[in-house]
C-alpha cells in the first residue's frame, strides 16, 4: 500500500513540476516574442507571440510528461 502511495505522490510531483515549468516557459517566451514582434507587426504581435509561445510550451510539456512523468520511452508509431 505504501509503495502505491509513494508512486502516486512521485507521479503527481513530476506532473506539477512539469506544469510549472511549462507555464514559466509559456510566459517567458510570450514576453520575449511580444517584445521582438511588437515593432515588426504592430497589429498582430500579440496573436503571433501567443501562438509561438503556446506551441513551444506545448511541445516542451508533452515531451517532459511523456519521458519523465509517465516514463514512456517507446517510439511513436506512424
């Protein structure tokens, strides 16, 4: 019983850390891209910065959850 509880807490802890890291990356990249794109595209810079930051954050989050949280190292079948 204690082993199951320990494994559950470990998984939850990794999942929480990956979510916080993903949030930090998302906000940080949004800030960088919004500053960078503000002069080049004054009308759409928020949209572009959001799409780029969210996409990169999602890829990071998926990779971390797959490898560390759920420990799935198998290749994805096409």
